[in-house]
C-alpha cells in the first residue's frame, strides 16, 4: 500500500512538472512569435521640412540606446548627465547615449557570466526597479550598429521630454545619480529611473517608445534591438 501511494505521488508530481514545462514552452514560443510579428509592423514617421537635428539609435547587439547631441540649444544634457559623474570626469564629448533598463541587470551583471537566475527572474516579471544608463561619446557614425535619423527641432523636443519624464529627481530637481562601481568604462554613469522593467517592457521597448514619442518610424512593439535598427537602414 505504501509503495502504491509513493508511485501515485510520483506520477502526480511528474504530470504537474510536465504540464508546467509544456505551459512554459508554449508561453515562450507565443511570446517570441507575437514579438516577431509586431516588430514587423511599423508606425508612420511624421514628415517635417526641418530636419536639422541628428540623432542615432545604437545597439550593442542586445540593448538599444537613444543617442543625442550632448550639447544643443534645445537641451544641454551636460546639466543632466555631467561628465564629472563618470570615471573619466570629462564633459568634452559630442554625444550622449541614453538607455533604460532593469537596475539589477545594469549593476549586477557586467557580463552575461554574472547573470543569476534571481536577477533574471526579477527582471522578467517586473520585481525590480529601473535605471537610466548614460554613456558619453566623442563621435557617432553610421554603421551596422548605429543608425542616423534626421528629425526636426519640435520632434527632438518631444524626445527630450520623453527621456526626462523617466528620470527620478531629487528635492532640488536634479537626477538621482547611482553611486556604483559597476560602470562599464570611463564615460558612463547610472541614474535612478521611473518605470518597471519586465519581459513586456524591455530596454528595447523603451527605446522604441522614445522613437514613437518623437514621431519617428518605430515598431508597433518589440523586445529586441535588431528590429529597431532594421527600420532605419538606409
């Protein structure tokens, strides 16, 4: 009798495990399929005679940044992301690349080898806070991983407002700098951000939404960077 109970218990556990695994596989396949289809549908760009501002979408293969002039009459990002907060301490740069993402990913996983199940789980299901990552660049050129986009001053102002809306500010109205040793080089820094990262609102979803805010061509929805770059190939 005891042996029969053990066998029934094992069968029940096995069935539950198989059902859970099957559900997980179906969910992932559905997620990837829907993401692929929606990333192939693009929004319409608002045409403007004034195309005096150049921006870039830049990818490292996984993550997309929105790259803007570091100092422009419409917005001086030096006041928001000062070079003094970077390890190099210099503000003599022409471009600032701004990305948004899960704080745990940014600060706890400098390489994929550092990624833990706990960090990945919290990020995927929106259980962690978000951060803004700003990186200063001396130059930015059109390439396979960087696509130039010409926009109007009005459209650029909309993009600026989009980025600013995601920054957490202190009592003095200044962005909250994250003091951390988890910087990737001499020209980057992290800042506290509003919003929650999840598998449905990724770093690339955020960048894609920024292009929508600036009334540029963007994916209907996407979780990956390659879809964004593809839309802006010349």
